[in-house]
C-alpha cells in the first residue's frame, strides 16, 4: 500500500465512524425528518462518490479526485434529492392503490414494500440509471478529455447492450428489487439513510458498468 492509500483509508474509517455515530445517536434520523431534501442530497453525494473513488482505486490502481469527481458528486446529490421525492411518491401511490383495491393485500406491510419496490424499479430506476450513465459519459469527456460532446455523441458513447444487460438481467432483479423491498419495510425516517448507504454500493456498480462498457467499446474498435 502507498502512503496515499493510508490517508484515504483513514478518511473512509472516519466517514463510516461519523455515519455510525449519527445513526446510533438518532441525529441522522432527526436530520432526515427536519431537512429531508438537504439530508438526501448530502448523504448521496458523499457516499456514492466515496464508492466510485474506492472502485477506481481497486480497478485502476489510483485515487482520483478531479473536476470529474466533483461533477459526479453534484450528480449524486441531485439523485439524493430525486430519491427523497420519489420514495414518497411511490410508497404513497402504492398505498392509495391498495386502499382502492387496485392492488391486493391492503395493510400487509410485506406486500406494500414488495409492490413499492417493484414499481420503483420498473419505472424510475431504469430511467435514473440510464440518465446517470449518459451524464457520466458526458462529464468524463468534458472534464477528463476536454471534449464537449453533443447530444447525439453522448447517446452514442453508451454501450447500450452492456448497459441494458447489466441493468435488466443483473442488478435490478437480483439486487435492487430485493434490497429496496427491505428498505420499504423500514420506518419512513429510515428509508433515505438506508438508500444513502446503498448509494455507496450503487457508486461501485456504476463504476463497474463504466469499466465494462469501456472494455466493450475497445473490443468492438479492435
């Protein structure tokens, strides 16, 4: 390990120690209840970015903190804002549908969580993942390579077969659907902290997708 690795490792230890303290002391829950939007933005921006940076170190052998990382931090913060809103929309929408007998098993908490996770991952999650991939590719071209990609260039920069396979055959059915079901069984004030901690994993998954996509493009080019 290099000296820089120890510095970043110390940073990760501090980050998760602070997060553990905030959860154990109920301060994070109070913050989510009083300032849901701000709390969602900060938690997603910090944890998802930390996940991406760690993956870059493991896969590329270097720590990366540059304009592109800052750009991604803003994207993840926007994701935190969206998830704060979307969780409420889908959970309350499913409850309304169950109450109106459009979905079965009204007042069954397991069924409510299952339906909420299903519709979230069917409708919102694919759109969010695709937009993050497009915006990430644009940001990488802009801040890493100094290339201002246009609309069609950004679309063509995505390895669509790899993205759709990764999304619909792997992560959505086998990871996000079950873990979001667990998340929606938690009290409302715990859902965003739970999702924010999962954003650390999401950051890792998006970085893995980026590397797989890059490998696919290189294979086609060769």
